[in-house]
């Protein structure tokens, strides 16, 4: 066993009964390999797992050498946001739908984890965004996102207007359903459905993608990851701000959203043979692999 992984945390999709069996199998396998196993507290409760040590995220951050996420990309996103400050690397086992980040197929779970424990894996860092909602110049809310920050019209049945600034410079006033600000990781998520660009994870850029703009000339733009984005909701519109689709804040006219690259990264551990382009071909149903 690799000395890197003496303690591993298991995190599963909440309220998913099929996760329980996978957790039990994986926990037993890890124990056989001499690994201490922690099961995230909510995961243990929802899956009815009683035979293993339950731990909150703070304990996982302090004790775990890696965390294995069983579920879909949403489960991994939640774990990444919670564990980024602790620098705990993540391994994704796909038991969801598409699985852009949970790249280990469920049928290959034990084989892939065996390779991980033997030290056969590659590391990849993905940067996150910090986002702050301000009202009257005062901080209302702050969090981080691995995929995207979205300012949209919420329950309104009409478009909203957003003043957009990049590094303090006025860009335009956007009349649209909203704006998506996405990392390279998030470029294959909501931003992709809004005709945003796909950014390779090694690209140091942030995608700024209008959501159903009124003017067809309002196009997606990729800016430096060193840039700071400011989105101000024009009066009298109200709106919502979403962070990875998991947290949200109700915004009023005049509120502003400040977005910039986080100092934290999410480290993903990939099995041998992982290819970003092969993943795109499979998940987006591009042409078959050419014959040699």
C-alpha cells in the first residue's frame, strides 16, 4: 500500500439507497488493505452505515489522506467545496449520470482503488472561484465554487439587466436571463448548455457566458484567471445568485457579485490511462475512437 493513503474518507450521495452497498464493499476492501476508513457523517446516517467510524468534514479535513466520492458530479462538487481548504485529494466513483469529474466507472471501483493504493494514479489541480455578494458596500454572503457562479432571474418571467465589469473596467450592461461565470471545470456544465466555450483544465481562464441574451451580439468571453469580475444587478430587478447549483442567495437591485480565483484548489486523483479528451468523447457522444 502507498504510504500516502493511511486514512481514507468515504463520501456518498445523500438519500441514495444504492450507495449503501457500494460504501460497505469499498470500506471492507480498504480495511483489508490496512487503511483506516472514515465515513462522512451525513453519508453514514443516510446510508445506514453503522460499522465504520463516522466523521464530520472538519475531521475528514484534519485526518484523511484522500476522500473517495461515490455518486455523481454534484456529490463531488459539494465535497470539493468543503474540503478545498484542507487540501484533501478527491477520487470520484461515478454512480450518477454523466460523471465528468467522477471518472471511475462503478464496475471498475475496486480495481481502480487498488491501483490508487499501489501508487498508480495521476494528480490534477482544478482551481475554484471565490464569490462575494455585497449590498450597500457590505458583505452579505461569501462562498466558493468549483464549477460556476450564476446570477439569474430567479422566479421572474422576464429578463434582468446586469452591469458587467472586469478588473474595474466597464464591459457592458447585459439584458438577459442571467450570467454564468465558470471555471474550466464548470465549462462542461451549465455554461456548455448556454453555448459557452469548453476550457481544458490546464487553461488559466474564466468563462463569462451570457444566459439567453436579448442582443445576439452578447457572446461568451474567456478572460484571465487573474481577473476579477463584478456583476451588479440593475434596479429595479431582483434575482438569485447560485454557487455550483448548491447554495443560493436572493439578490436585490443594486446588489453586486464579486468573483475571483480562489487561493484554494481541488486536487483530483485519476486512475491510469485517464484522458480528458477521451472523457469528452464519451460524455458528449462525439465521434468514436479512430481505428489504428
